C-alpha cells in the first residue's frame, strides 16, 4: 500500500481535533495517509465537522472558505502542507484579493454570479 506524508496545522478551536498534540490555540500534525486520500477523507478521519471549518490553505494556496468547500475532492499529495482555521477566525483583509488560489477555488468563483466577491457594509444605527 502506498502512503503519503502531510503536514497539517489546525488553528483556534480546531486544535482539539489533534487530541494530545493540541497546543491549545493550534496543533501541528505530521500524518501518514493512504495515497489517494482527499480533503474530504482527511476531515472525516479527524472527525472535523465541515460547519466548523473556516479558511483552508493547501501549500499556501487558498483552497476553501466558510460555505465554499471547493477542496473536498482534492487528492492530497506527498509533502502537502495544509492549514485549517476555525470558521470564526478572522482572515486579514489584505489577503482577500491577493491570495493564491487552488484551481478548484478559481473555478468555483468563476461559476458564481458574484465571481466570489461578497461583501456587504451597512451603516450602524446611531
């Protein structure tokens, strides 16, 4: 059976899914997985519910956002580095339009009527 090695970082409350390897606010795991494992498989193996997952990066590329699970069918590769934040985590504004993206995220954005730009600002009641 062929296996791959990945480096996984879980941030915020998601660190608890690393069990004893949790450092409280984050966890770093080096995992050995079967070749052909997808992101969906990894999340299931961790027991991490999709609704808790926020921003996900694979090898520094934006792969998923809350409500935009474009990465679930991505097959992980040997040496991949994955970072997953909790859905309540903030993402620095300066990265929103400049982050590298996986082809899956790019395709999903192209298919959306809003092209992935979805901001709404309202004036606070005085």
